[in-house]
C-alpha cells in the first residue's frame, strides 16, 4: 500500500499527539508488520514535530509546520519543515557525553538519529527528513511475509 500525506500543522505542542495518531493510523506497515519500528516511528515523528515547533518556529503561533509522509510497503519517509531560520545540526552537542548529561538540548535529535534508518537535513537546517525501514520477517517483531 502506498500512501502520501501532506499536512499543514499548527505551531502548537498540543497538536503533536493528534498528528502522530492521524499519521500512524494511515501507515498500516507501521503497526501491522513491526511493533518495534512502530514505536520508533511515533517517537521520531513526535520529536521532529516538537523540535520544529519549539526551536524552528520558536513557538510562534502564527507559524506552521509542513509535514510530508510517504508510506511504502517496507518503509516510511517523513519530511518535517518549519518556517524558522534553520540551524547547523553538527553544532548540536552530543547529549550522551558526560559534560552534557545534565544540559538541556540535543536529545530529540539524538533519538531521531538512533531510532531512524536515515536522518538528513536540508542546507538551511529548517527541514529534517527521516526514513524508517520495516523488517520483512518475524525476527524483528513483525509477521512473516507470505
């Protein structure tokens, strides 16, 4: 099943849960084939949206977040774009090194990079694209293909 979604999301943290539910409901591959990947998908999407709302758009209620989702049988590609000035992803400190453990920031990006198969940013730094692949057999928590 192929599904394409494009959503214009309000710049409101309270919208994240509903958006994640809406998208996940339209991604049968996400929950029918791979339970672990389903959780990874939901966490990655929530983190990308919250980063766009909080940091990219600076909580400005006049701004929006564009969400593009392409669902294929064995993978989902998500692109989240905010209306902010962007950032340099390389400048975000690693939240796992000892001197950063108690600092705020970087954990959402870290989670996306750990949970997704691919994560990339546009040159401006105001758009993140991530890809999550689904297993094709039950070794990874999903039913075997026929």
